[in-house]
């Protein structure tokens, strides 16, 4: 009998979690998961922007090498494809969203390389903003 009484007292001291407490814990975990997901998505998009800028600088170096050989940058009509046909590059890179870079030569000494960003269309804000490298 004494053992039963002791077990009942121990059982009274051990208390489970209420439904409200469980719901609060689940809500907090959901908010934390959402914040972490948003953070990683932003980091992933920023990595694509940074990778695209690196690709643009690689193209810039290839264009400079072409200019040394040919005396001027390729015309807009020739496009950057001439870098491949002349053996300056093995292939033309695409931006990190899988779109081709846009190239316009202004004169024999200047040009613009452009990526339309995440949306693949001209203009935009944030990660959809156009990335432009002008020489």
C-alpha cells in the first residue's frame, strides 16, 4: 500500500506537456525554419549574382586577349562567338540562370556585356536587376 501511495505521488509530480505548450513549440520551430529557408534562398541567389559577375570578368579578359590579336574588340554583329571561332575561349559561358550574355560594341575601344539577371528580362530590381559590365 505504501508503494502505491509513493507511485501516485511520483505520478503527480511528473507532468506531461499541455496541448498549448506543444502548439507553441511547433509554432516557434516553424518560424525558425522559415527564417532559415529565407536566409539560404537569399544566399543562393547572391551566389548566382557573384558567379555571373565572375563570368563577365572572364569574358572581359577573353575580349582583351582578342583585342591584342585583332587590334579591336569584336563588332556587335560578330558578337562574342568570334572568341570561340578564334580559339580565345573553348565555349561561351552563360550566366548563372542559364541565359546568354548580351554584347554590344560601342567603338573600337569600348563595349558592354550584360546579363538580364534572374528574370531574364531587361530591367528589374533586386536579383532581377540587370548586371552590366562596361569597358
